[in-house]
């Protein structure tokens, strides 16, 4: 009467793999420069203590050390007798002895190295400065493992330092406002993977997201009440600093400026026009074609500053002066992207100004504008940075250029002597699997000499058309960790399978320190099912991915215009599902292993997964809950079930060593082809692996995907 | 080969019940004063619009209306064409027409009524003021339902107003600091159930949690960096006000003041002593007996202000002046609880002062202190409130008395003419099931006349010895909603089963608006299993409860002294599990129904639940993951499995109409008795219901539980 629960069998098999992994030191992420592990353990007990030897009184260091102790306490529940580490804790005999030679703030380009030596009796962490020590503490925590005797660290020796000095994450808080607690959790996650720059895109057409005391109409008219106060920003800067992260603010101009113009329309290149924050292009009530959208992007006048009026620069001088005082970052980002110049060409006064100043075209006029703003920032003791469109021949060499669209611009900018930050290949909002970012061609090999000298590093970039506070963490994590490793670890660390293996472990560590990516995903599923249980829905959703590239974004405009207003919370199927299916990665690893050597363990695990997929459709159909009424979900459920049954049949042939006929293969491949259909901007992620079971060869994954 | 998944069958059965419930209007919580529902629907479509008719420009009202629109958008994903409601939206023809007669702030005692009329063509919400309208909007959202034709509201007429004017939640943010985002989510949840007072316990021995600009050593030495800045508090007050919630700050004195004394030791009744924030009584390294603890509570000198020195009042005048200006609340809470007077008796100067002033004993001295502080607050235009110990004969009548320990104090205080707020019976940190609070004897019947005139209402109270940011939301919710209903709804609304039925629906609505109680619970389970899947663990955890009363608190001191330091994150089994098992409530309802009439549906559902419980032990044993190594968890798993098998056997007898023998019953009851064992301060919640299957009678639930 009492039967074993099928999912449990499956989970046991999967977990067995995961557990074997957590036993390995090589779950570290990012991988350090060098690591040696030998047999043996340092055992953790309630008597574990930490001491700090440092000449400098350093609040950041003690904060970091205490934070690490709490993380360890939470994970191990050992209730350490040492409750807090203070300056009086400096005994040589401490379990973890931390030696730091100098205090340090968050400074790009400083020494970030550290070393860790774990012996059976003591752990030593040494670093030239606080920043290195903070990195070392994260590695220390990642080294902690458990077995049935308890928690321990393996005997190991690590020497580590980063490949690039600028390891950033750009979060667009303008298109959808992303609240403070989400940003703070992102900073925690960044620190866990040793990233050091948080770039906040604070203004755009959809909103102006920071308080100005000098120009209060900015937030008043530009934010619908959703913005950071200066007090919050100060606290956030301090929060980030304590975790080794610098905050670089971006105020996008001269285009992408509806957020500014709502409060101060006199800045506009289109005189007399009034503005309300919202998407650059309003799709109207009727669905548009893709071509219409593309045409609109290049020909419609977009909200843009007037670069011909001195009053514009007077405003920017005051505004950027205020922001320069607020942000300690040596860089201020001025955007300067995607200005199509149409608004300028449409304004006779601006055309006359260009003629008068002998400015040949709107590109040159943009260069003029950038040059004026750069001078203002220099006056306020800041370096300018901006997107690749700000590059022009006469641009001062200290301006850092952030390459996003055109990878060749990295060489142009470096050639002109500019520091270069690369986001090309790191756009998280394109819904690409982590391996695509991990294999970014600009980083996958050693950089050529000219570039190496000027490339500071890179930035993952998350634009917020399809991100809001409800799904921000699943959009960015854990994928960002793959980019963090690309920017930190030696170029030789490049095994995709191994990256995914470690990423799965890291994802759970991020969950433990507070990141909401797993919670947010499951909450999204509960919403989709309106209170019904989500077991069957999750089985399906776990193997769905949003469509890649700009397809989701444009689908909104072409299908549901009102969905693109960006005022409704993001809670549809493709908003909720994880971007890079972890179950697909596990399944792919199992299929790969089984095709190489068809062992019992892989067979059982693959079989259990396929059975779940085959069954979830019937389960969803018969379970009350809102998901059942969602046509997109039910179509995917049917397709996943069909594909699951195909997979089971194929696996049976393998098992029984029956060579499938060419006809059978053809039929099954045709069936699987039909399951690749996109519904609700989502697609099933595991079809290539099921195809591999059918035709007995696993196709390599695409190195790129179409954008549209 | 392909078998149905057992849990799915179970969930289908449970969900069928839940779904039938969500179809009923009576899922409203708190229940309104009057409601009439007739057949028919108002259908929601993307063309749904809202208009507001009001004479007063009222930012709070428009904020609330827009917030409701977003909640509706998120739940329905209808992408309403109306993106925002502004003052220009006032068409009589709107789908939801809101008429508000006057603007209003958060004022205790104002008219909070509203009415809603839903017809097939329009919804009308009318209220005398903004506060009533905000309540009405919450009811409007709770009325929204769906079927396979889409979302709709039933045709209905509601008239509503509260039973009590003070419907509060006290959160202790001192013992463990509770961050801003958690507090904000609590305010959202309070608003959803029409509560209007958030009482923040801002200082205690463990910490001082608010920035003072006048006395900055308070937060500097008293918080380990964990406190609210004044800027954050201002934002929080505004956040709460927009949701109809007033924030009442508490600064506990003269005892519970280590948080003060760390920064300003000269305030202390024990001259020369220095202080570090921490528990009043340090348990030391050795486990203590319960008696030792009780003795210590009454005889050890506790950190206390010196009431004999004028400098104390000079300090308090400045400090309370600063806080009175910061908090718009007309009330300031001064605690005044649990001062055992020992520190005063030990200080000869204080003893001399008492003699000099003819103050008979330390009780009278406390009355003297309270009277001085009350005068200071009066000068700063504030009313004083405090815990019941502040009551004395000469206390000015405007002082509100919060009864917590001794219910008879409600009558004493009312008799002396004081406004009364009742927390007795509403202590959430006692880990009682919701029905205990719901049936609070002080509220369950009509109040006697003398009390009715003076009782403002009540407050749920959550002290933070066993709550921190990791489990705050599961400690307080959804149970607080039962208290909210007790304080809002007519006394006649008192059916426990019906309350639990509606509470389960509400819990999911709170999850949808952002509360983290479900997410936090599941994150806690993931932590307990360190990355392993939690299906089997959750099956067990869903039917566990923390031990009731002060047993968990004292177990810490008596068993694991270092666990009581309160510096380690709370992540043990009993910290993670829900306080009032929802699965127990569903199981109990099924068993009750089955005992009354043994139908097939109940049988299937009960059988499936028992099978899950019977099986989870084997699943946990065989699944890798940390939970397997946790002796407490595995002991409960074994017991739950044993109880599950007993239940299955009993159910089989029912099914087969076999009258069990007295011997068999005795044996099974003895087996079940053994499964009631407490491990890890947790116990299995469903044993009484399994006993009912065995002996064919369901015992009524206890009306109270022992505290120790």
C-alpha cells in the first residue's frame, strides 16, 4: 500500500551528485589563481575563534570579519562562544588568524590579493589590505564543508588575485524602480563573488530615481514617488563600501532624458513640449510590427537635451556638482547612448547653432555636448565615463569608454588611449544562458597587448524593461557569478561544465546569505497558480526559459501594447521562470555522461526526470489552480509531456540495447521539433538533450543565439 | 511504467477544498460588519477603470488607489489600459467609483467606515474619509475571484466599520534588530487586515535601535551598528501613514535600559558600572536550571536608570523632546515594565533619596519616576503610554495602560479612568496557535460596560528573543491576522474553523503582496538541508510546531548557553517551522468531517496525507543533505512516520467498517503518546487528530497551554 514517492527517488539521485560536489574544494567561485588541497581537515567547533592582526584601526575589516562569523554561525548553527570580534581579539592562537598590513577603501586598481593556508590546527588569512582580506573571507566561507562528523575546511593553500581590476554589475533602476533592499542583496551577492563596482543607471525616459535637493522637481515629476533619497544613497554607498564595492552613478544624457525633462522641460531640444516619465516610444493601443518598431527607433524624435543653450550647461553644472559631492566614486557615468539626433535636426535653433559653430552633423554635436559635460565633471574632480557612443577623436584620454554594442569599439577606444570597460557580451537582459557570457570572446582568450593595457575589466548589464522588484534577483542571479568568474579568474579557467557544476552550489550559498532568487521564483509560481500548490507547475517551469534576445521585449509591443507600459508588475510566465534552467544543466550533464558510458546511476536519474516531465501535464490538468487556466502554461505542459514520453521511449531502447531505426528517429525528431514552439515568450530548454537520447548524439550548444 | 505522483493526488484533493473556498465571498478577513451577496458578477477586463470623487486633494488616497490597481494588475495580469489614477480621473462611469468626503490623516478614533456596492456594471466604494477608503480598497481586493471565464467580483453589498479603534502590532526591534524592509512588509500586511498601530519597541537591554542626534553615543555604543537612522524613521512613518498605520515608538525605562546605559552609563542606578548591549541575564557558559533562571529574574540587579538624580530627567527631557519631534504619534510608550527594583535597593544614594522624599518602596519610586517622565512628555505635547506596571493611583488619566501579564489590570486601569490597550492573550512570541489569540477571553464576549468605555483595543506583541530578520515574518504571520479580525470584526464573528479556512486564503494573499512568511520558511528549510531538495523535509516540517509558552526560550539557557547570546542568526528547526501548522488545520478539518460522515473525498485526502507522513522518514534517511545529520529532525521524522502508520491502520479499519478492539486502541494510543516527544524545541502538531482516527472521537483543542 505504501509506495515510494517518485520525485524523492529522482531527488536522491540528483542530490547524490550535488553532494559529491559540495565535498570538493573546487566548488569555489570564482576559482582562485592557485589552489592546492591535500588530505585532512580543520574541524569547526563552538570554540572556533577569529583574531585580527592589523596596524590600522579599520571598521570595514572588523565589520567584514563579524559578518563572516555570522554567516558561518547561520550555516553551521554551532553557536560560537566568541560572539563578536573586536580590536582586542588578536591572539596568535586563534582558529582563524587574519593578518592585514594596511587599511584600504574601495579603490579601483589597488592590490586585491590574499592568501589562505588551512592546516589541521589553524587557518591563516593574509592580505596586504582590507580589500584583499574581504575577498579572502568570502573564499574562507566557500571552503567550509560538512560530512557526518560535522563542519570542516579541507587542508589547503590558496594564493589569489584578480585578472581585471573593474568587475562590475550595472543595474537599471530607472525603467522599473528597484528598491533599496534588492540593491543591498545584490551587493551582498556581488561581494560573495568578488565583484567591486555597482553601476546604477539612475535616470532614463521611464524615471528619475534619485533625490536632488538643488532641482527637486526632478524626483517630484520624474519618479511617481519611486526614487532613492540622498540619505538612502549615502547609506547605500556605506553599505557597499563595507563589502568592497564602489557605486558608480549614471545620469544618461543627452538622450534617454524624459526623467529629467518631466521636471525641467526647458532643457528639451523640443521647445514647448511637456513630458511625463514613460517609455521612449509609446506603442499606442494597437499592436505594432517589428519593422515599425525598428523604424521608429531611428526616425522618431526622442526626448533629448538641447545642447545649444548655455542654460543646459548651467543646469548640468549645478546638478552634476551636487551628485559629484554625493558620490565618492571618482567616475560619473553620463550615458550618451542611443541619441538618434532627430529632435536636434527638427529644431531650427539647434540647426542654426550647428551652422554657427561649424558643427558638421548631429554626431559632432553630441561630441560637443559630451565635451562640455566632461569639462563640468573635471571641474567637480570626477572622471567621465559613458557608453561607446560618447567616443570621439578629441575626447580627453581620462574618459573611460564602456563598450556595449560593438565589440570592435574596445580596440578603437583603447587605441585612442581610453580606459575601456566591456559590457558587450555581458547583457543579462538578453536572457542568454550563463555559458554565453562565460565564453565572451573579448575575454575568453588572452587580450592582445594594446587592449590588455587599457581594458579595466567588464560589467554585467541588466536593463529593466523586463525586470522589476518582483523578479530582479532571478533576472540577475546566479548568472552574474559566471561573469564575475570570467573577470576574476585566470583565463585558463574556462570549462563550461565545471562552471555550471560550481554555479549550482554557489546559487544555494547566495540563497543562504539572503539573495531572493530562489524565493522570488517560487513566489512567482505561487502567483501563477494563485494559491494552488506548485509542485507540478514547478516541474514544468524548472525546464522553461524566456525566449532569448530582444524577442520578449518586442513581443510585448507587438502583441499586448498595454503590457509594455511598464506600469504593471511583471508576473507572467516568462517574467517568473529562471533565465538559465539549472535542471537543464543537470539533465545535460547526465545525458552527456550516459551517452559516453551508459551506467545505471545516470539511467535512473534520466528516467526519473523524463517521467516527471511526462506526467506533469496530467497533474496540472487535474489540479485546481490558476495555472490550469493559462493557455501558455498548458501548451508548454503538453509539449513537455510529449517530449518526456519520446525521451522515455528512446531511453528504453538504449537500456535494451535496441538500435533505433532511421524512420523511428526521424519521427521522434519531428515530434520533438514541434515541442520547441514558443508560448508566452517562453520555450522548453531540454529538447536538445532529449533529441540526443533519440539520435544518440549530443549536439554542442550554440555559441550564439539570434536577437530577434 | 508511468505512475501518477502520489503527492499530486494529495494536493489535488486539498486544493479542491481550497478552491471551493476561494469561490466564496466569505474569504474576507477581517469579516465586515455586514455583507450581502447575490448571484452574479462584475467581470474584470483590461478596460477596467478607477475614478475618485473627492473634494480634498489627498496624496494618501491616490497613492492607495494606485497601489490597489497594481495589486490587481499583478494578481490578474490583465494589463489595465488605465496606467495610473490621477485627480483628472473622476468620471461617474468608471468601473470602480470611489467617493470620499474628506481627507484624513492617521488619527485614532476617527470614523473608519466604508461601504462597497458591487453591481454587474459598476463597483461603488464610499467612505467619509481617506482612512475608510483605504480599508475599503483592501476589502475590494479581497473580493476579487476567478473562474474559467476570468476574474470577477461577486455582486455584493458591504457596510463595514471596526469594533475597536486601536488595532496594533508591537514589534520588538531591540533584542534582534529587524531591518526596514521587514518592517515595511509588516505594514503592508497590517494594512491588508485593517490594523492601524505599529508599536516599535526601540530600546532594550540588547540594543538601542534609533539614531539620536542629541545623544549619538546611544546608537554608537548601543547598537553594534544596527539601528534606524532618523531619516529612515521619517520615511517609515510616511510609508506607514500612506497605508493608514500610525507608528508609536517605545523607549523602555527605567529598566530594560542597557541599550541606553552602554552610551550613557551615568544614567545608571549602579554607579561606576559600564555596559555592553546584551541580554539582561547572561547565562554564562554553563547550562542553568529553570529555577535558577526564575530566581535570577527576581533577585539579580538589572540595568536600571537612577531615578534619584536630576541629571536623569535632564537627559530624558532632551532625549524625549527629540523623539517627540521626530514621531508625529500623539503617544510615546515608556515601557516601565519588569523593574525588580534590586539595583535601586543596592544603591545607598537612592535609598537615602527615598527616605528623604518619603518614598515607601521601590514600587513607589517607580511611580515617582513615571510621574516625572510623564510630565516631560506632556511638556512635549505627548500622551504617555506604558506597560501595566506603570499604573499607580496618582497617574494622570490621559496615560494609556497596556495590559500584558495580568488581565485583571484592564479593569483596574479602566476603573481609574485610563485608556486601556490589551496585549494580554495576544503574545505572538508564546508560539500559540492562532485560535488561542482569536478566543482571547478579554475580547471573545461583549466587554462589560466599564471596560467598553475605556478599552481602545489591543495589540499583538512579538518579542524578539527568538525572532530575527531570518524568521520575523513566519513568527508574526499569518497569526496576526486572527488578532486583527478579533479587533475589527463584530464579536459574533467567532467560528474558529471558519477563521482558519479564511486565514489560509489570506496567507496566500499576503504572500502575493510581498510578505515573506512562506518564502522565509522555505529558505529556512533549504538552510536546514544545505542545498538538498526540501520536499521530504517540508512534508515533516509542515506538521511541526515550536513548543508553546516560554519553553523554547528557557531551553536555550538551560541547554545551549551560547545559543542564548542572541548574536547567532536564528536558523534551527524550531526557528524555521511555522508557529501554527496550516497542514494540521487542513488535516483537522478533514478528520472532523470524516468522523461526522465518512465520505470518499475526506478518506482519500486523509489517506494521502498519512501516507506522506509515513514515508517521509525513509525519504529523509536516504536523501543526501544536512537534514539527515540533524538528530532532532530525524527523531521527529521517525515519530511522524510511526504516527502515520498508526493513522493508516486506523483509517483502514474505518474504511472497512471494522470496529477496533479496546486493546488495539490502547496499544495505538500508547504508540502515539510516544510520538509527542519534544526534540529541538519542536513537536508534532497532528497527533490529536491521528488519535481521533484511532479512538473515533476528536478531542476539543485545549483552551490554554502551559507556559513552562
